[in-house]
C-alpha cells in the first residue's frame, strides 16, 4: 500500500477517535474565554470537541467558582452526542478550580488535564500585594485565596490523582510582581510553585503568565499531552 495512503488512513482513524473526546477550557483570574480562543481553535483543528467556558472569576470564592465553571464545562461536553472522554486545559486559576472540583466530586469521563501557569502551591505575590489599594477589587474573593497563608485553597487541596501535565513559564513582563516571587517566575507565580505532587509530566517554557496560552510551543505541548500523556514528543521552539 502506498505510504501516502497509509498516512491518510492513520489520520482519518485519529480524527474519528478524537470525535469522541471533548476538551473543557478554563481561563484564569480576571480573564475571559477569549484568552483561550487560539488554544481552542488548535484543539478543534486536531479533531476535539471543545467547551471554552466563561465564568465570573472576580465575583465568588474558589469553592463556588469551581462548581460554576467546571459544571458548565461538563454540561456542555455531555450534551454532545457520543462524547466518552472529557479533558481539561486550564490557565492559572482555572487549574485550581479543577482541583477544587475533584476534591469533592468524581468525573467518570475524566481524561487528561493540562495546566498552564497554575499556582498549585499558592503565590507569594498574593500575600505580599494583598494590602495594596485596589488589589481586592481587581482580583476578587478568589484571588485572595491564592496565597500561601492559612486561607490558601491550593495548599488545602491534595496531590493529583488524575493524569496531569503542568506547563510553567519563566519569563515576566511584570517586574513589580516578579520582585516578590522566587526566580524564575512568569510574573504571577514562580516555576516551583506551579508543581504538584502526582503530576505526570512538567515542562518550562520561555513565556510570561499573561500570554503563554496563546503561544505556539505551549499549544503544541498541550496537544501532545492530551494525545499521549507526555510532553516529550514536542521539539518546536
């Protein structure tokens, strides 16, 4: 059989398989679903169904936001006929919402999870800048729960007991916030604080917190982990 025909058959089989898979995308604090639009389009081009969820990140605490955002994502994917696997791709706070939801609920269809820039160990920036005028207005109740103190939700949640890949950034466009973080950092969270016990793979990219989810390499890394459970196959710069 000609090689090109074999390749086309393999691609068709892959697309048919992905047609039964849906990816829930959850944006970060004070962002909207538009911040993950480029990621969504790349996943759709790969053959996945997607549910890019908007949620009021500045209005409620993490416990409430988790039920709202994850619940909306699950409902959207479950409404699609023949979907059997539901993955999650998250940015920043979105990853903590998935952890919070899974601390109390089970997702029978759960596939793999990719977190970009998640404050899995909290962020010192929250503790150090919490007293700055306007911080609570900009970041809302959830933002105040992302520190390293007694009220830290990330530190109250357990290790990952699901397939997880974490992508951390080591470039910053915010020197003020970076000044209170351990280096290297992405301008919102240090590389070390993105790590989570139980994660399956971890990679650092040369991008900032604000823009990593729109960049080519993190998108390719995300697709690779959803396909294989590993970042190893990605060599793009």
